[in-house]
C-alpha cells in the first residue's frame, strides 16, 4: 500500500480524538474504543474506529462529513470533512456505519497493490 503516512496518521488521530470525546460524554461505565484493521476482498486495507459513546443522531449523521457540521459545542466541524478528503486522495472512502445501540463506527479503506499482506508467525 502506498500512502502518505503523516496524512493517514492525522486521519486516525482525528477519529480517535472524536471517539475519546464521545466516550467522555457517554452515560455508561463501559467506555471502549476499538481500532481494527484487516485486508478485505476489494484489494484494500480497511481500518475502523468504534466507540461506546452516545452515538450520532440521524439528522446529524446525514450531514456529518459536510464542512462546519459538528456535534461538539466548541467544534469547528472541519475534522471529518478533511479526513474524508485525505482518504479520498489516497483512493479510499471514509464512512460512518450505522450501529444498533449506542456508539459510532467510522471506517476507511486504502487500496493496496492487490497482494494480500503476508502473515508472519511471531
């Protein structure tokens, strides 16, 4: 996979920061963030960030990637829009998955050269 590691790091940091802020406002004692990565059949590495926060309302979810749309009192609403542009510039797509119950899952994929990464024992 060819990618600008600094830009992809910024995407991950933004998604993780959003998840941290979401679980800080959760009305639950279980506060989790799960980050997963795997090679999928579409010749891409898929990376997801899932949190156990309060989730995102449907009306906001439909506009979440638009500039200046935010769920935070002091947010600018640019983070997800910029992240989506970065992922798109790498040939991938950033999206939010609908979940049953609380929390949010954001997923992005990055195309590979078509070869599945080798698995090393260790």
